[in-house]
C-alpha cells in the first residue's frame, strides 16, 4: 500500500531533497512540505484543508509561502523545484 506520509524521489525523501543546493535558501516548514506533497497528489485546496484539519485560507498561506521561498511561479514550478514531479 502507498504510504502518503513520504514521497520518495529515487533514494531521497523530500527533506533530503530540500537540503540540496537546487533551491538555495529554501527552507520549507514541515507543514509547507506536507501541503506540497498533497498538491503533488492532485488534491485541491479544499481537500488538503479537510485532510490536514486546517482552513482553506491556511492552505493558501502555506502554498503562497512555499512559492515565495522556492521562487516558484506556480504549482508545477514549485513541484519541479522540490523534485516531486
């Protein structure tokens, strides 16, 4: 069964991927990583909010902060930068 608590990228998990030099200075919080992980699964903001027991506005804030830290223009750009797709 698929464990959605971790998404693997070859031999690396997200935390290891974010520590590399692909996105200098991008230090995502655990929650920002979790939201991006769910975005990578094609979940919308409302679904993510329900799954994480937070408001949709909080999800939007985490997405916005992640994009800013990653210098990403959109979801695809952000997911590419953290090697989720």
